[in-house]
């Protein structure tokens, strides 16, 4: 799996890959396809580290293939374009999120919701139709069809924008879809990690009152003073939660650990919406009565389509929204994975690929 199919023109590439479920990453030479007429080839500048990268390289979801190059929050600069490419030119900055292809003919694709296409090709969770594996952004170059690239505005910090391509769109999309983007609404954000801190920033930019809900009392000052949240609730503090019952129009729940939903549902006003964007590895208990007697809903959302991701990036540029990150060199990645497992990062790692990825 380390090379493209023999009859398909290719170009040499280099990255860091996991070889087995230990998840240890090390240098890896491989091939990308040659630039096709609709393709854009770009040099990778930065790539974020998402918690799903860690799940995948350790095969915790049971769908890993090896060698595996993770990375789906990618910023680069275009080095070559195909003969029919009109969206990008050499020298443009480009972003790539989770999606690198889709069927282009289903209802979801027709509605610009490629993220819900049943045949979506994710950039390291999938194989292409020719059988070659999709490799992610912990690498020096990438090749994508032009329709799956995101144009990066000139005024944006390239390292900090990388996280928007997964963490950003994952919270922006449900805020928009569920009508939680209106000024004056009261929005709760559960969890203050990579997703949560982005949810606070987008909700505030939409003009909402924001309450952070966390198990960690020591995050209060960070949430309010630095991120601009209006209030803070400790989820284990019964009296605090009781005082806030029925006050929120919507809640974005970013937590992937097992946790109780009833206290969150109780925080909602009549017609309130609890939207799950975290992914616990076991089912959560869902109480029905408080939904019935408040006409409340529990919904879900996963990333966003290409059109909406572009909209989100443009909105972030207009409002000065960027992720809070720690930039690291490529050879620090295994240490970063260990720290990520311990939640020892504020709030996400970004690899400086262009300056630190050196071919062996």
C-alpha cells in the first residue's frame, strides 16, 4: 500500500506514518498521483493534530490500514494545477479538510453536503476507486481535485487557520443548521477543548450569550477572561445547574467521554436544541420525558460540506477568528500524541510541516 497503482502516473512524496496499532509515527516514503486535469498539487505548510488522528493510528475504531499517514486539517501553497483547473493558480494558499472526494451524484452531494455522501473519500480513512489508499497531511505534498480545496483569505494566520478545517466547521455547521446563529440567543458549550473553544468563538461572533459547561472549575477564568464567554457552569455542581434550568436556547456538546444528558436537556428552554458533535465510544442514555414536555430535540452534526467550509473560513477571516494552538516540529509528533491523550494541550497542536519535515 506504500505506492500508487503501477499503471497510474505518480510523484514521489514523503511523510510520517504509523505502521501498526502502536500508533508510533516514523518517516515514510510513498507516492501521490500525478496532477490530473482537474487536480491541484500543493506543498503542505501546516497540519493540525485532531484527536481522531490518534484514534485512527491506534486502530481504536477498527478501520485502520497501515502504513497510515494521518492529518486532515491542512494548509498549503499551490505548486501545480491541471489543465482544466480554474479555482486555483500556482502560489495560491489552499486548505483541505476531511474530504478529498465524493460520488458527486447523490442527494447529499447535490445539496453541497459531501460530508454526508455515502461514498465520501476521507483523506486518510478511505481508499480511492483505483484501490490506492488516501494519505493525510503529515506529508510534504498533496494532490486533490480542485472542487475539494478551500480558498484561504490573505489576511489569515496560516498556522492557526488549519484547525478551522475540522474543529471550526464541526461547530460552525450545527450553529448554522439548527438556527443557533442568531444574535441574542443563549448558547451553552459543553467542554472547553479543541472543539469547545472554537464553539465559544463562533457563537460570540454570531452575537450570542455564551455559557461554558465544564467538569473543570479551573477553566472558568480562561473561558470568560480569554475566550469571552459570558458565564461558566461546573457540570458537577448541582446547585449551579439548577439555577440555570430552562435558560438556554441551544447547547453544543463537544464531549466525547460518557456523560449524562439529562442535566443538559434540563438547561434548555422550551423548543431548545441539544446538538452532539462529540463522539463517545459507548451509547449515552437519552431520557425522553423532558423532550416531550418541552418540545426539545437532541440532534447531531458532523463537519460540513465544501461550500459551507468555505463560508466558515470567510466568516472567520471577517471576524478575526482563529484557533488557539501550539506549533510543533514534525519530529515532536509522537510526544504530542502522548500529550494529546493526557489532554495536555491548549487547545490543539499544529505541525509546522514546511520547516520541519525533512526527508530521510
